[in-house]
């Protein structure tokens, strides 16, 4: 499964079957977490075989069968949530490629402190449930390309493909409060500006990190993809 195929196949999974993760899958996810921690200066942690984090009043009726999850944390900073989104979604897409389901959770979890560690200046931003899905998923209404970008006959095709991939990204309560603007070409580099829009729900910084990754995959900006080669995303 390619990353684009993983984007198409991914949906938020809230219900899971009780089935241990194989060691090969654990090793692959942990390796990805280690890489994201290094590249993103984060403190992401994998929690296995733990049933308290997504049980109780906060998770009741929303999640069931969660036995594994990912703690998304890092040093407090203005851009922490955006980095959490960008690197966390890399783990989500890998999980999809490995046949697992996931769901970003901003509130529907409990902090089981003995399962992870945080330094005094670190913040737990959210969690991601992880496991074998017992959930067929559901289709969500999405905005159009015109709603979230300045795509036109004058913009490159890869830009539209990037926006289309961004529209398939998970965002808080499916709010899709983002906008991509093709700025133009300067010194042989295509410039794209992305911004978050106002939301009473919040989480727009994290959402922006997630949709930025989807855009880069769809547009072909990342190594190993069919590439626009000279696109640069600005924030």
C-alpha cells in the first residue's frame, strides 16, 4: 500500500477487536516513532496492552476495545501542536499500511500516568488509539477543493492533487478549517502558503500539521513520490 492508497483507505476507528499486535508490527511502529521523535523533537510513546486509557466516562460510547495507543507529547512551544499533527499522521498512515486502525483523540481518553513519562516542561497534546479495527467506518461530508484553496486553471495540477489529499485528512470534528494558496513561482521554486482558520472547537494547529503532510504526499513533495520536485510549503 502506497501512502496515497493509505490516505484513501484511512478512516477513524473507534471500535477494535481484542488481538495482540505482532512483534514485527510493534517493531515497525516503534521505529517510526523513534524517527518522528528525532526529526520532530517530540516525545511520542507507544503504550501496549493497556485498557484504562480509553475506558471510563470520557470514552464511554465513543471507544471500545482499545488496548494500544500512542501518547503524543513534547516540550511546550508555540509550534508543538503543529509538529504533533505532522509527525503523528506519519504514524497513522504507517499503521494503515500495516493493516491497523487508528483514531486521533483530543479528549476521549484518560491519563494513565504510569504508562508514560513526561518531563516537567513537556505537554501531552493528545492520544491516538491503535489496533485491529472492528469498525467499517463511515463517510463524512467534505468541503470542496474550491472551499479550501485557490485552485484554478492557472495553478499547477500537483497543487490540486495536494489539496485533494488534504481534504482526506482527519481534522477535529471534521471541521476542515484550513486554506491552501498557490502563491506563484520564485527563482524556480513554487510557493504554497497554508493557514489555519478560526474555529471554536480548537485543534486547528494540530489539524494544520496533519493536512500539511497530506498535501505534501498528494502533491508529490516527499522523497520517493511522483514529484512536483520544486514545491515549498510556507506557513
